[in-house]
């Protein structure tokens, strides 16, 4: 269950990234994704965070779009953590990010109480 605006933002960002992946607008092997992943590796602490980063690294290396797409369907604690740590958010344009922030802080916020 989505509990915070951060959880909702992570889900909406992943939904947008998946849409872009599916229409071919962005690619998992974009250098910005590799840079983002390396940044995450330097910053995370704790076993659950490391496990999440390792999963992202595997999915990106193997171009496992199915695993990434499946992540948008689940709202368990692990899926939420994975979405919130997503190195794929760098694939979103500034306009996409602003639109998502407006959604999070607007009517979509009602989803948190559902």
C-alpha cells in the first residue's frame, strides 16, 4: 500500500519511465542510467538498500524490461523501495518530473488514503 507522497511519486515516475521504454523513447543502456546507478552504489547503506541496488543493476545489465514493468504492478514494501531507488528516473524530462510532482501534490494524493 502506498503510504507517503514519496511512494506515490516513485510509482508515478516508474509508470512514466515504463511508458517511455515501451514506446522506444528511452533505453535502459542510456549512459545516464549507468551514472545514476553508480551514484546509488556510492550512497546507499544497509543490506536491504544494497539488495535493491543489486537488483536494479541486474535488470539494467540484462535489459530485463519484464521485471521493471512488473514492478509497477506491486505495492509491497520491497517494490516501493525499489521504485524509490530507481536509477531510471534520469530518463524523465524536466517537464515529465514537474507534471508528476503536480500529480502527487494534487488530486492524485487521494490515492494515498484509498
